[in-house]
C-alpha cells in the first residue's frame, strides 16, 4: 500500500497535476518527486494534509501542507536545483545549519545538496526544480542567476510583497490547475512557467541571503552525528548511554544540542524514532504475522500499556488501528 491518491488530472497538453491526500507522516517522503527523504513525526496527534505534483511547460512543481511537527532530512535531487518556499507555518521552522525560516523565505538546494530541517508545527511549502539547461534558457547569459555561484545552498529572506502578493498568486495557480479543466497553449504554458520561476527567484535577484539566526551549528552537527550513527546501526534500539559513549559526549551536552536544534531531548527523540519505525512496519512491512507486543519489545518497549499510550499520543491512534487500516487499504487495491 502506498500514498492514497485523490486525483490524477492531465489538465492539458502542457500541464498536468496529481493530487494526494496525506494519511501518515511516511507519505511526506513523496512530497518532492525523485527525492530521497526521511521523515519522522514529532508532533502529537493524527497528521493530516495533502500535496500535489504538477507540471507547467515541463517545470516540475510540488506543493503541500501538513498539520503536525516533523523532522525531515535527505536529498531533493541529484541533477536539479531545488527552490523551496515556506508559504505558511503555525510554529517555528528551523533548517540546518542555522537558518530560521518564516513564511515567504526561499531555500536554494543545489544538486546532491542535503536538506535538513525541523518543523515545530504545521506548515505548507511550494517547490520547483530547475536543470542547468532551463536556467540558461530562462535567465540567459547576462543575468546574475546565470552564474553557477548564484545557486549555492542558501536561505533568502522574503518580504511583505512575497507574503501578500506572491504566495496567494502561487496558491491560486495551483488551485486553478486542480480544477482539472484548464487547457493551455504552448505559449501560455511557457508564460506561466516563467512567471512561477520569477516569483520563486525574486529574492535571489535582490540578493538577500539570511544571516545565521537559528540554533548553533555545533548543535546541528551533534544531532547529525547522532542520526548518522543510528542510521548505521539499524539492528535495533540504541540506548542513550551507547550514543554518549560512541560520540564521546556527555548526556548533558547531547541534551542541550537536541533541545537547541530539534526542540526535544534525546531520550524523547529516540522514543519517537522507535515509535515511527513501528508505525512504518505496521503500515508497509506487512507485520500482520507478528504480535504487536513482540514488535514493541524488539523496538525497546516492555510495558505494553505505556507503549500503547506513547503510540496513541504521537499518532492519534493505537497500533491495532494502524494495522487494521493498512489491511483494509490492501483489501480494496
């Protein structure tokens, strides 16, 4: 079973749109087509939202929203420059190494560049990607953005015009595509493609890169080292004492770094990670032949009542409900 698809609408020869309903945090890994993204839910409750994959004149567009806090990291594209705008947020958004984002801000990620962020609450995003050929075609040879140096990883601050005019215009365009009855000529598709690119790169042309105004880079580095160790040791749950020994840091230093960068302590983070692993196993790995209690123990939970409580607080449902939902979805495929 994969993402629940609401609508697949070829809306014209030069445009297309696929609409998806978000049913769990795992679905957010598909927000950007072709990306290699790991997502972990941290906000408590049943996550909701949606996202779309669209194309105008060959320009890939992704837009989406989600209702709860998440941790996201990975690589957007191996051969395209990704430009992402935060269009709304209910709480803080912090991107590594030390960028604090606000609605209207734009983040540029070069090919093979890593994205690494923490959303403390719900948010919505709008993203496009460009190839070197498209950059040359759109900006020509005399523009500042035709230079490779313009596409280094950086955050560009938005302004009042971005929030009041640009974001609503982008949202209206997506809504118009979503109606499914729009047919554009080749010339019209090229016009709207260039309009979207111009809207997303206006702040790059103004040259307003952000200052480092988020958590300290050292905190992000320690969090990243922790996650790299966890990724390399997927044999089972990792205790915090093992982390401290392997990373040669004190519990106090690890605690301070996680609160600074992620907003939760390392013990809670490890628990959320284990709960997310169980959720994914129940949704996708066909764990119906494994007792939930055995699955919980394998991921470091011994007290089943406390485990069920932790699980329900994080996902807004009990493990048995996740399993039943998955089995029900499989039966109607």
